[in-house]
C-alpha cells in the first residue's frame, strides 16, 4: 500500500507511483536563514504556523468580509492548488490525468496540509461523472480549531477543500468544486469531502450524505 495515502486496493499502484515521483522532490530541502530563504528542489517556500493560517487568518477575514470569509479562503486554496499542480506537472512531465490526480494527495501530505483517505465511492473519470469522496484524517485546519478550543457549527476546512479542487481541476482539465460535509472541529468523527463538477456537486453531496446517513 502507499505510505501517505489510504486508498482502495485498485488505486494502490497509482498512488505508489505518485509517491515515487513526488517524494524525492520534497527531500531536496535547503534552509538558508542567513539569506532568509527556504527552498525545496530549488523552489522558494515560506513556512507558516498552522494556527496562523487556520484560525487567525479566518478571524481577520471575517472582520472584513463577514460570512464571505470562508469563500475567500476556499478560493485562496483553490488558486494555490491549481498553481502547485501546474508546477509539478511541468516539472515532472507527467501527462496521464489519473497519475496527475494521484500526485495531489502525496504533495498535500508532504506539504503538511493533511493526509488523505480516498473512499471507494470515488470514480475519477475525465468527464461529468467525476466523483471523489475523501477524508482528511489529520487536517491542519480542523486540528487548529480543536487545539484552540474554538467552537464551530459548520465545516471549516475551506483551504483544504479549495486546494484539492484546484489540483484535481488541473489534473483532469475539468471545472471541479469540493465541499466538506463533516468536520472534526464540529465533533464529527472525520473531515469528509465530496468533489464533483460544479453542475453536479449538490446532487453528489446529497447522494453521499444519504449513503452515510449524514
């Protein structure tokens, strides 16, 4: 089985291949504090604390945008995921959409966002039938809220959801959106997401909620 992604057996070889492609890139890590820089495979990176990005950023945006803060964070995540996907696809030369998608959860885990569990309902087809149902068992966003003891009454993993939607949209050249339907920060047993083409997302969410009696 893959090291960083929990998936149904039929996807195991795909994710192992993705790990073999992505992992060496992250091991090329160089810290040069005298220059104020961190690079991974010669690419500049910046480190933020999880709590700063999860709770502090959202609270600041809520003071300006109100209820629209979650949407703004989702869009930041989506832009980041799409940009990272383009970078890694170009760097590795991978063209296969399925392998491109599989590289996403590996980069996601290595980047510290969360690890990923792909559920068996997933059918990552390159058309309107695309469906990805997945958990983030160790989401940095939910963890920050739990550790801070901040009460929430709705899912809060907006950046995680956006990042995965942005990456997968680039992988399959589809307009995909993701929605979190359960969240550990709310007391749920897992952070679960549904991803589908925008035109079918609402119906897919309803379908998965019914399947799991949510």
